[in-house]
């Protein structure tokens, strides 16, 4: 990437529009409108394997095929400051609620015309050590039995996500009283904090190994047109 910008969860999505639209005024997301608002997203999230370097090196997450409501919710959390990451907070602050809805609609459908992954209703049996951690954390109660079908669309799909990103995200829920790093979510903070970093790595690697809808779709200008 040409600019020294690194991103955590979700893309850097810059859009110079009016800032007077509030959540209650936002219409359902329009993916065609969203396609015009993702100029800063494509430099990281549309490059397979692109890496962030803050607060450590990890791949930026796959967001094509992610739940629309989750993407919009995450952007709103950056804007509010519940997700602490200076670059993402500054970018999210420039977005209206309608912008967030449109960007979310774009990425939720991006790449859906491609061959879908074969996602079973239940995942392969986890190794005993990981199975014990999954039971302790009760991840399936929110993220679904196959970790690709969350019980609420404001929760993320985990199956097939980059392991190093998941590990960084889980550690962020363990981080407190840091002005630049960390995430505030009572449920996730309570889930993540009892685990060691080694255990979080085991969970992250397991989720990454599963088949799911998440993908990285190379930017359309290099593929001959929009990739809806």
C-alpha cells in the first residue's frame, strides 16, 4: 500500500459526505452506493493476505461475505471509541450511518457470485484440547454450531477467518486502560479474559481451519468489473 495506513477489523473506508445522517435516519444499505464509498477499503481488504503492523503484524480480516449488520456495527463501534484503534476511529468518524450501511451492504454481497464454500451444519470434530476450550467459552451459542451462522447478524462469522487476525482481536478484548488498543464489549471481554494467549491461538487456528463464507475479493478494477 502506498500510504502508511494500517487497519484492524474492517477496512479503512473514507467517504466525504454529509455528516448529518443519524442511525434512525439511515435507510437499508445500498450495495451499489457502497461501491462508490470504499476507496480506502480496497487498499487493504481487497488484497489477499495484506497485513497490518499495529499493534502487531497480522493479516487484515476477510470481510467479503461477512454479515452486513456486523460490519455496520463494527464501524459504529470504531466511531464511538468502543474499539480503540486510532486510524480506524478517525476514518469511521468521517462516515455517516448511511455510509456505514452502504459499505456494509457492499461487502456482505461482494464475491457472492463465485462458487460458494461447502459449509456443513456442524464443523469437523475439534481436537480434544480445543473442544475443551470451545465448551468453556461457549462460542457456538453466539457464532453458530458451524461458526459460520451466528444467531444474530450483528455477530461475526468466524469460520475461515485469518487465524492471526482472530488472535489479535481476541487479545484486544483482554486489553484495558490503553488509549490506542482494546475493545469494549462486556460479553467478549468476559469470554476472552480467562484464557491464556496460547489458548487463544488454539481457538483462532481452529476457527481459521473451518470452511465458511468469508473471503478476500481482489479489487474489481483488476478483474474486469464489479464482483457482486
